[in-house]
């Protein structure tokens, strides 16, 4: 499932391609024909993200709400003009003189009211990629829960935007026992996890891929700092993962392999609907 960095990057691409312009909106697949008709020809005011939800505001107080779910993709690409062929089952197409945005396979694609947008946002936890996020709100919910910290990190009402990869990797990076009840997590540990997500997730936005290993994180941060990451960000369309870095992690999808730190076998267990990966030796803290 695409995690929050993917949606924030998508919002940025939509703004760069369509903001302040009238957009032709259609549903080549036909399943969103009525919704597309409500938006067709309107000016896109602003696209934003909160967790895994995309919100695109159009003039006339009409909002597009998209959730990609497990398999959804939303590509935004430059086009030379003329006829733009449709490839695959495109639920929604945005088009202007220079750009085309094609949405495929979403869980949610709906035109909603401003009130509905407020309702969706109200039920979401703080998002590490948003400037208005309040980490203490997440701590409040975590510290009063008997559920495991691994489960809580996947609960979008506790923390918005974090999915399975960030969950597994950030718990390992801080040596936290994933089965520790939320109420046993130290406030200092939570703050360290939050601060780490605030640092890591913008790298996902910049490079179109999740980066968590220390050597890659250092390289990614250096590229952002010196401006060389901008070319990579501009080249990412959303059609596929970025490829600036080798796809490797401390734990994710490494069941049965040795832990990169201690050599103990990486374990896995289904938790909160997804496979949790962890190291029983390294991850004992709270």
C-alpha cells in the first residue's frame, strides 16, 4: 500500500501540473463518469495530503478525495499535445495543454463537500509530513492504549501516513519491541520515533522511494541539501517507484535472513493485517 510520502509527492505533482488552470476531467473507464462531470472544466485551486488521503480542491467548493488503497497509482506526466492514449483501466484522467494525470485502481475516488473533507481530516491522526502536525496528540492516544506499538503505528487515527515499511523500519531503528503495549512506550522513545519520521518521510517525497538505512539516508540528505535531489524529484511521475537508491532495508521483507546488526534471524508475524518484520535480539526496548 502506498504510504504517506507517496500521497504528499502526488499532491506536489498535481499542483505543479494543474494548479490555477482549468482542467479537463474524464473517466475513461467509466466508473467515475458522474464525478468527473462535476469537475470537468473547473480550475484546480490546490492539492494537499493528509496521511494516505489526497484532497484536490476545485473552484466552486468541489473537492476530489482519493485514497490509493493497496494497488492504486496516480501518475502525472508531461505530454506533447494531441491525442493521449489510455493505457489500462483509468478511473480518472486530468488533462490540460501540457500535463496528463491518470488514476488507476484506487479504493476511494469521490467528489466531496468541504464538510466531508473536514470530517475525514478530523478522524486522522497527526501526519509527520504536515507542518500543523501535533505529535503530542499521537502520544496521548498511544500512552492510553493496551494495543501493541506496532499496531498503533498502523492505525491512521493515531498516526496518519505511516504504513508497513516505515512501521517495521522505524521500530528497528530505535530498537523498540514491536509487541510492547503503547502505554509502556516512554515519551522520549515516542518523540525519537516521531522526529525520525519527520526526517525520513520527506526523503520518500523527494526520491519516490522509502529510504531508511543509515548510509542511504546520509546520501539522500546530502543530495537534498546540495540541491541535486531536485532533478530526481522532477523525474518521478508516480507510475512506479523511484530508483535512485538500491531497494534494501534493515528488516522489511527479509524473513529468515540474518539481522544486519546482530545476525539473529529476522522474524515475521501477521499484525494489523500486514506482515510485521522484527529482530528479537535487537528490539527489546520501550
